[in-house]
């Protein structure tokens, strides 16, 4: 590879395609290269990190110049305002190659990717319920923020989190679902879990499925733990104490989820997805078109039957609960 550095490598279109999984031939080439030159693994890992940094930094619109202008403005903001972003340790390297990375990503990103990341924030005095494009559900705690990366769902599903949120992930083995929480990456397939990130702590509660937790601030990811149902992980970034693992009672997480549920002319299909996530059930809609219905209501620590009674009264429908109470039929 001659005199290549990680910064130069991160500007190559084929390497960017490899990092984002947008070209099979490029991916095969760099996987083969890595296998033949294992001594280059640290540099390649650093270059991948720079490409990831670029994907968060770029706010491209329709022209490369517009993307570069915004990138320059962003890099010019005070360091204090960016002190909690995971790419800060690479700020000097990122600044030196920012223009090249921005141009390469702009020219090689999928055409159907959104122009900028989607950012959702919950108010300080209210929760926010979201249904993502892949039908995954997110319950944002007061003041929490999630940012979906450009092209969410095209080749992977990556979200950045600040604060506390619960995720009910739609299953898709080809596109792993990952949450970037500070310096840690929580990756899952079809599962449900809660993440709480603060400046001095990280907590993960796994309701069902399996997730892995990695430290990603170094040159290569470091596996911290693999969690199973009812597992709990507590970390204090920067502390010398080992991660604390334990279990939690399902009732504790259920109480938190049901604390506040708000619908405001919400499409019925979205409302149903949110109720399924909160109460860990399945709801089947029969004999009517749910796409023509919306629902409004505010619930706080209400039992499922009370919510169903209000919902069915509003829709002039009835509900039935099957024998094991895991599926509801509304018709």
C-alpha cells in the first residue's frame, strides 16, 4: 500500500464503499487485502473510524460545495459544544481530511439516502414515542435525543443516543440494529432493550433477544459483554472498576414503559406498534382498514385492558384476548 496513511485511505471511494457495504466487489477486495496483510489491521481500523466520523459530520444537500460549507462551519464550533461526541479524539485528523472525506462520501452515498440525519428529541416534560422506517419502535425518555444516520435501513441501522430510550427492534438479520451511546456500541438483531447514557454512566437492560456491548473509542472495537434476556449491565466510563453485570425484574421495566403513553392523532398502525412495545404483546386488527383510522389518548401507568377499552370505544370496535394473554384481536 506504499505510503498510505489511515487519513488517505479514508478518502478512497472503494474503501468508503467497503465501510458502508455499498459495493460487494469493493468489500471483497478490502476483506481479501486485510486477510493477506494482517499487520495493516490497526491502520484499516483507524481509517474505518475516520469514515464513520465523516458520515456523522457530513450534512450534504444537493451540491458538494454546500456540504463542505456546512462541514467547515461545524468544525468551527467551540470544542466545548462538541465535547461529548465520540469523534473528538480524532478531531485533528478529521479536520485535515474533512474536505476529501466529505466529497467522497457525497459522491458515493446511495442515491436514495436522506440528505441529512433524522434527529428526534423528547421534550423535558414529556416522553416521545417513535415508529422508525423499519417499523422498530423507540420510546424516548424526557429530554432524550436519537439521531438516525444517513441512509438508515439501506445497509445497516445505526442510531446515536443521548439520554434514555427503549428500543423494540424489528427483526432483520441482514441489517443489524446498533445504538451508539457515548463511547459504546450496543448491537442487536430482533430484540428489545433499554439504554441509558449519561456523562458518567451507561446502563443496558435487555428484555428479550441478545445484544453485544462494545467499547468503540479505541482503534478497534473491544467487546465488553454479550447480554441475554433479563440481563443488566452497568458501566462507568473512565472508572477503573469492572463492568457490573446482574439481572432485573421484568416488572421494573414494564412499569417504566407504561409510565406515560401519549397519542395525538397517531395513525392506528403506529399506535398499535407502540402498544405492542410497551405491553410486550401482539395486536391483530381484523375486518377493517387500520390505515383510515387515527387515535388520540394519554395514559399513565394504566393497565392494558383500560387502554384497550378506550381504544375500542373510540374506534367502535371490540377486542378479544387469547388464552395465554400474549395476543389481542381487535375487530
